[in-house]
């Protein structure tokens, strides 16, 4: 990586204009090739050294897109939208003009679906609901009159949410589940006492126990394994509370099928800190500081990530996928 030898076009004062022309110089065919980025200084004499932080920013954006698309090319427009993206992420909990919201044609179905999912959670219990699959929920709907069967329209809406490419909402994370009917096997998880949460056996459970030993009793599991129905509930409920805005919801919660909580990741908080454990205020706690010092915070969603997700300093990445 060239770092300090990277070049910057002298006549530009506006960084977004520089990025645009910088990429056009690299690729007149609206395709960006990684090796060409590194050779950009060979393309034009109108340059001077770019400070390393600027290079890291530009290259970091490209590298995220490169890895995200799993190819050596990405659409030029993806990179040109960076400035708008950064503004959105600074205001992740506010609506933006190009956000995707539930259509008026689907409003009635959306409203009935979120109420039905809430009834499932209330009747089967929050603990059991953590592991619930779609088939489990459908069965519960048929067996409990207080829930009622899922309608054809509700199931079709859920399939659309699950199988849609989440990038349309502005979420660029990895798909972690392939099928809406995927199940969490009870033998693969362990229920952590006094938390109401489960955690996967193996690497995640070992890591959580090690955190308990090293950080102490103030560290607690705030969210562990999430079955597909739990993720549907969290995602759709967030949208429901914000004008049925699916894009806004995706900036805080992975759409169903994209959550690493279904594969091993888990959240840690400080005892007594409540919902603040899911905000940046968590970084002020002793638990966070100990986790950081001990090297546990190799975050899934770090600050200034380009995956369309807010900063999550509480999210422990286990790499078990």
C-alpha cells in the first residue's frame, strides 16, 4: 500500500469533487479496479502527496466495498454516494429522503403481522421466543386462538423481507442465513442463567465465560442467540415505531437473515446500565474499558464502518459463521 506517496489533485478544495474526478481518472468506464486505485499516481501529473489519513479513508471505503462485493470491481456510483452515506450514519435514527418505507398497499399486512408476532412472543414467553423458527411460529398461530394463524399475505410479506437484497434499504452486511425456515437446534445452545438469553456452545460460550472471569460480575449477556422470529420482531418493531421505515430500522438492526446473532455473536453490557448498554454511552463504562484492554472488541460494526450499521461497541464478534 503506497500510503504517504498517494497523490491528491491540487486544484480541488471540495473533497467530494476530488473523489468523483479521482475515480473518473482511474476508470473512464465507470468500473473501479482495486489495482488501478493503487496506480492512480501514474495517470495524472496534477497531484501532490495525500496525507496518510486521507489515503486510509479512501482506500478503506474501497476495501470495504471490494470485500463486500467479493469481486475486483464495484459500481462507481457506490463510492460516489459515500458523502451522503456518512451523513445518514451520523443521524442513523432519523429518516432520510431516499429511505425505503412499507408501501401503502402493504400497510394493513405489516400492521397485522407485527401484532401477531408480538402475541407469539407474549404467549410462548420471551426466553423460548429467542430460539423460535418460522415453523414454530406458524404452529403456535394454529394452536393458540389468542395468536391466530398467519395469513397468506403476512407470510408472503415475511418472505419478501427475508429474500430481498438488504442493500436496497442501505444495509451492506453479509447474509448469514440462506433459508427463512432455518432453525436453531436446542442442543447447540446454552441458556445463560439470570439473563433470559442463550449463547452458542463452542467458541461463543467459551469466550463469554472467559469474559466473565476476566471482566468480573459487572459484565452481563444482554443479547445472545436470536432465531429468525426474534430478528423479525426486532427489525419490524423498530420500523413500526418509526413510520414503517425499513431503511431506518436497518441502520440499527440487521434485517432478518443478516444477523450474526444467528451464528454466534453476542452482546455484552454492564449490570445496572439498562438500555444504555445499547448506546454509545456504553463506551463510558468500566466493562467496556476492560473489554477493550483485554482485546475482545474486534468489533463487527466499528465506528465509520461502510456496512450501513451504526457503531456497536457492545457487539462481540466470534468469527463463528
